[in-house]
C-alpha cells in the first residue's frame, strides 16, 4: 500500500495496470488474513471444547464472543478497493494526492488479528490463547517484554507512531499551498505535536493533516501517562507497607473466592434444573456462565496462592535474619565459654606440674 501511494504521489508510473495489480494483491492478502482468522477461531473453539469436555459448540460460542469475532473480521477487512478499469481520473492542478491517498494509506496500514479467548486455561482457551497466536500486544510474548523492559517497548511504539504519522501527514500535505511540506518537515512536526510542545513554525493546512496531528497529540498524552505509570511502578514499598498491602490483598482475594464459589454452585444448580425441565437454551446460557465463573475462580485461586507465596517469602527472609542473629550470638557466647575452659585447663596443668616438681608448693592461680 505504501508503494502504491508513493507511485501515485510521484506520478512516475502511467501504466494503469500497476495500481490494479497492487490493490489486487492487497485484496488477496486481506482475504487470506480473514481466512486465517476464521481458521484460528475454529481451532480455538475446538480446543476450548476439548479442554472443558463440551459437546455442543454453541456453548463455547457465546453472543459476546461471536460479536468480538465479527468485529475483528470487519476491522481486518477494511482496505482500499482496486481502482476501476479505464483511464485515470483527471487531477486538478496543484491538488496533489492529498486526503485520498492518505485515507488509502490509513486503510492499507498493516493489520493484525485482534485475537481473544473467552476463558479457560492453557491452549487456545487460556487467558493468552488467541493473543499468543497472533503476536500482537498480548500476554504472550509482549506482556513479559512489557514487564521486563517497559521503557524500551514504549520508546519503540512511540518511534513507530512518529514515523507512520509523519508519512501519512506528508501524504495529506503534499502539493497543498501553505501546508506542512514534505516528509522532512512532517518528521519535525509530528514529534513536536506528540510531545505537546507546539512551536507553531509548521501548521497543517488540510483537514486530514489536522486530524493526524490531533491523533499524534492524543498518543503523546497517552505515552506520557504510561511513562508516569512505569515510573510509579518502579517505586517500591517499605517492608511494613508490603506486609499491610499483601494482607489486604489476601483478605480481598479470599472474599472474592468465597463469592465466586457460591456463584459456581448456583450456576451448576441452574444448569441441572433447566436440563431436567428440557430447556436447552437456558441450560447452555447458564453453562457458559458456569464456565466463565470457574475460570474466574481459577484465576483468583492462583492470585491468592501467589500472594501467600510472596508473604511466606517475606516472612522467611525475616526469620532467616533472626536465625542468623541467634547463630551469631550463640557462636560468640560459645567462643567465650571455650576460652574460659581453656584458661582453667591451663591453670590446672600448671598446678599439676608444680606439685610434681616441688612437693608441698601451693598452686598459683591463673593471671599471676
């Protein structure tokens, strides 16, 4: 899409089959992407059914999940259609590519599946099942990367947003009198807008350019907030604050576990009751709720276990410090006692030697 936009922008290729070929390849890649998304979701539902022991696929495919799949397909299907056959439309003098190619560039931007999963653990039914298959901002592998190197990841995303916004802004402002200018000028304008500085030396002259600058400013505010959040996350609590914080989290997690366990029993009873009444639709609805509640209960149990392990590790460190202090004190007292015994033994040996050498001589106490 970038190649098509640049060729149309420069006007160096007058062969009408080139844009048709490029747009056709873009449409073919979009159809392939939609097919891969459908195949992924079918496999995801099959794994979810296999993991939870389901026989009816309608239980796994709820209304919310179906809506997300349709929304994902609709977003990924957006792309500029191939141009009609025939001579190209006349271009007005001084019009340039402007908003038409900029809109095509936005529609033809790289798309990725917005994978998701509707509960369960492990495989495609886990919390990162769909995300792990598509490779976008997901629990795997970008979430560990965000946890380990948050500043580097935010910097890479900001640079990518700068370059893409500058290119789209250059496509919008090309050939417009009083516009922002070429790619070099937009590479200066976008970071200044992104960082919310705004010197005012360059101003976009088209509606498309103003929208791009508006989006760049919003992204800049969001990145600034994320950097502040990362800096706040790096601040550590004191030991007493950690104990209090973990205790409160443990109490809240235990309360949620009890509430979720009661909900599991309630939904299981409703599934049994609707099955006895021969109401399959309501039984499937409550079965979906039961599976979702079970998934929530598993996550709460894992969270509670992690909190307990963290508390135990903090307690173990405190106990280790106390034990090391007691061992050090015991070694010091044992050393003093051993020294006293050695002094007493030396005094007794001296006394015994004197008695053997000079009978009747009184023993000399130690220290004389």
